[in-house]
């Protein structure tokens, strides 16, 4: 088949015109290609993360059996006999490659095993912590997108104006403060000094405010800076000037041309920041004792709970792959240029 164009064609007598393929449809083979690439990446990441976590745990100092026994019974009740019993029960004296093979074999069967400390199914524990991480990350991303895009669009209306300069100060300020330092400042000022919000906790709206502010504030500055630059560039583009010469209203120009073309740049950038956000929750969850994957990862490392450690790191890695997949699919849908390539044969 030939390339679909916007021109009308006349069919020869006795022949039927082939149906025109819609210009706005996303080719199925493009979506399948994206999903196939990300599927291969997910499998590769699962194997790599599992092996690395196992090797790193083996290299940690101290007796793993003693740490697991301390997690089970308490540090004051652990002796050499209880550690030896745990070592025999869990098979920690087996060769490392045998233990790793057991884990990979169970992973292929989608069995994450049981916690070495609590004996509960790892899938249940990770699911609980995953919900906490998604709550925190989603709320922080919403705050960053709403605040950042609003400030960025406001600054782009008059480049070099007062609002633009104030937004530049905000962007520089929040980017200069690391999240852990901002979190400590919020704990000291808002919680310890003013007593307005709890410094630690989980499951309530009040306990969510400080960690969300810690993650969302810094990310909002990055989003505001990129939004401002992108919107200014799109406003100055030839197609926007041409749209204005056709007599379109400013509102229609913004909605039809500026927003979508800016989104082509902003959506992949937000995907990158979402990945950074997933990585940042490890520090913030530990700082505020928020029951999420980062919190579970730290405690599993401390207690040498290898199945929980491997499963938690695996879920975090797959979250990154999922975010990248969503960004790729959104890019295919937003940007018309790849569609044209996919329609042509």
C-alpha cells in the first residue's frame, strides 16, 4: 500500500477506491513493538536485579543467620545455638549457587517465597509496601505536575517579566536543596517546633503531607523550568505563528497547537522524573518511617531477609520499566510523526 496523504483521489472506472487509513490512529505494530521491547527489558531486569541482590547480600559483613535470628527473636535473645538452628532450618549452609538457583526457579513460577524473618509470604508483604509507595509517589507527582506546570505556563506568558523572574528564583531554590535536607527541615520546623503535623507515621492524610511535600517540592521546580522553556519555544514556532495568521483565537491556538506540541517534550521528561521519584522514595520513606518499598528494602537489608530484599528490589526495578513503557506509549500517541512512518509501507 502506498502512503496515505491528505489529497483527494479519483478512482478509475470499474475500480473501487481503497479505504483511507485514519491519520490519527496509532499503528498496532508500533504499540506491539514498544510492548515487546519493554517485555524483554522487564525479563532482563528481573534476572539482573535478583542476581545482584543475592550477591550483595552475601558480601555484607556479619553472620546472616545471626541477623535473621535477631530479627525473629530480638537481639537480646539470640545466641550461637539459635543462630545455628536458623542456619540449618533455612539451608544457609548450602552452596550459594544452589540458594540462588532455588530463588530463580521459584521466580519463574511467580513464587516469591516466604520471609526469612516473619515466615509470611513475600508477595503479601511486598504488596502491602507497594501500596504505600504508590500512594506517596502518586501524590508527590500530582503536586509536582500541578504546581510545576502552572508556574511554568505562567512564567512563559511574559518571558523576562516579574512572574518569570520569581519562578526562576523558585526553581533555583528548590533544586539547591536535597530532598533529605528539605525533609529534615520540615521535621524540625513543622513538626518539632510548630507541632502542626506528625514527623513519622503511615496511613493517615496528616502523615502524608510532609513526605509528599519533600518529594513534590523539588520535582515541581524541575517541571516548572522545563515547562516554561518548552512553552516559550512552542509559542515562537512557525506553526503557532501561522495559526495566528489564519485568525484563530489565542485560546484555540494554545489548546490545539501549544499544549499538544509542548506535551510531546514534557511527557518523556515527566517519565524520567517519575523514575527519579521512585528512586527517591527509598530515602524519604526511611526518613519519615513511611511503610513503603524503600522502608522495606532498608529493613530487609539490615535483617538479611534475602527473599524480601530481592522481591522489593525487583518490584522497584519493574516500576521503572512500567513507567518507561507508559511514557513510550504516550509518546507514540501524542507525536504524529512516528504514526506517519508507521502508516507508510
